[in-house]
């Protein structure tokens, strides 16, 4: 249940209580913003801070607003730290770290040798791709996430074994038994020199 369901009563509800940590200016600004047409997520942030300022406990705030403990704890902390004015600076939802630039660069790196970028090794690993892209683009993701992205693109850091590659290349150049000429009479000329030694 949201306290802001009746915007005319909002200021009366919050003004009736003594402020615990918000300045009069912060409190007035939050109430004014609460009366505007806000997205529900932003509205909950403001309500959490105002309810906490009224002295409501975290669990009681969660019951009233229907939010998670983590959300309530975070915005109560923001209000207590004197940063209530930043209620709309944090974007809603989880930030997307991987963008098109990242994907394009990952494709480019995995299709070239790491030696072209100054590394001593000849094949990329997901861990090295992650490190390189973190240094280059400032986006840090795990090597497991790198492997997932590569799989989605139909790419991999895994190489065929050298034995398998050589077999594939030499498939038609091998000699088979039927290509050998045979003589009906084997000619074995062995000579042995036996030297007798005295002990």
C-alpha cells in the first residue's frame, strides 16, 4: 500500500511527524516530488525515506510499501547520510554492462591472435579476454560470462588439438600399404663381422 494514493493528504501525513534526519528543505522537496506523476520505483524510494524520517522501522516500511528489505535498507541509509536529494540519480533496474561496442570488440579480439596485441601467448582464454577488455573499455565481467557471450555468437577460445589439425591437413597425403611395391624374393644381404675378444 502506498501512502501517496491520495496526493492531497501526503504533506499532512508527513508534516504531522517530527523529522529524525531530513532537513526541512529535503523533506519539503521529497513531499513535492512525491505529489508529481512518478514511476512507481521512484515513488517507493521517496516514501521509504519519508517513513524512515518519521521513525518507522525497516520491517514496518517493507510491510507498508511492499518492498524488499534490501531496498528499504539502502534508501534509509541514503536518507540518514543526508543524500535524500539523490533519490532519482540511481537508475532503475540493473545496469547493462555489456554493450554493442563490447560485443564487437570481443569478436575482433577472438578472431585475432593475442600476439597482435602484445601478448606472449598464441591463443586467447576467456580470462585474458576479460582482463584485456576491462583495461580497454573499463567493463569488468567474469570469464564465465565471456564464454557465454562467445557461445551465443558461435565463437570459442578453444582450438583444435595440433594432432587433430595435422591429421585433417595430411588426410590425403599419407602412404598406404597398397602403394608399396613388393618383390617376390626378398633380398637380404647381411654381413656380420664377428670379432672375438679375449678377456
